[in-house]
């Protein structure tokens, strides 16, 4: 078992390491647009714990073999040929529904968001969905989303291969129980207290585990700050410069 590194690390690096640990050897994993942290996590997994996984990462030509735009990718997902996908949301609610459309009423929103980019389809066709958010606050983790871009809770009238399983944030890791349904607090990040997580989450957890998220190992940090940084900079140069300089 690898030991955690005692050297300083950044919150984004912790999230990347947690995401990398969700990738399993031999599976097909995909990352969509505006997702530098999951992209880095998947690259880290390929370079360490899951070298036999196959990755599809938007904006990185080495990991995006499709020649007909996104149609080929969505066709592949609908055939059941993608095992894991990472999704974000401006809002994520107690039932794991996500919102990427608008804040406030649809007909008179306070903020108009970029849209779902296939979230509704992917939420039903990919067996395992891991959510992520770069912000953990009551404005993001709400009781009920203002608009459902991706429906989290199973609908008996809708066929789906799987659904949301986990959410990684700057404060914690949360697991989704689809049967109940609701979120369980799986672990809090080092230095983060349970009261702080509760104060920044608008819904209650089904269960709370007072466990601490394992920090990045020295090996993970070395890979993130070396070859992962180099590859990620081709798609997200401003993010890489801001995080690592």
C-alpha cells in the first residue's frame, strides 16, 4: 500500500487523485468539455493504477479518435461502450439531478447557463457517472435544482444502464444511494470539518462517515506536476498556468 505524501499539495490535486482512483483497469472512460480536473485525474490513472484503461478526453487529440464530431461519441455511449463518465453541474441536488441550463425560473432566469451538452443522454446510457464540482456551497449543492439537465433519481418509466455513484468536491467525497435515494458523506478532505461540510450543503446526508480522504501520494504528485501537466496544457493552458505556473 502506497503511503500518502506529507509534502504540500493543492486542493485541485487532491480532487485529481480522488478521481484517478475511480478509474478501473480495462474500462472505457470519457471526459467532456470544461473538465480539466477530471481530465487530469483520468490521465493520472492511465499513468499509474489503470494503464489498461481506454480514455476519451475532449480537446486532447491523442484521446479523441472521432472524426465526425460528437455524434460518434454519443453513438458509442448509447451502445453501452463507455463504462465511466464525469459530469459537472452549476447545481447538484439531493436526488443527484444536475442543472446546466439556468438559475431561477426558465422563463425569467437570473443566470442563463451553457446547456447540457448531452448530459441527459449520458446520464442514462453510461453505467457509472461520477459528478464533480470545483465549488462546494449551498448555491451549488441545493435541495432541488432549478432546472433538471440530468435526472439523478431512477424513473421507473425510463430505461437507464446506471447512474450517478459519487461526487468529488473541494471539501469532500459523497456517495449516492439510488435506492433510498440520497447522498452519503463518504469522507472529508484533510483539514475540513464535518460542520463546515454541513454548513455548505443545502440538503442533509443519509449517513455521515467521519473518515478522512487519502491525500495524494508522492508518486501521484510527481505525475500530476510532470507528464499530466504537459498533456493537459494542450487542452487547458490557462488552467495549467494558474494551478502549476
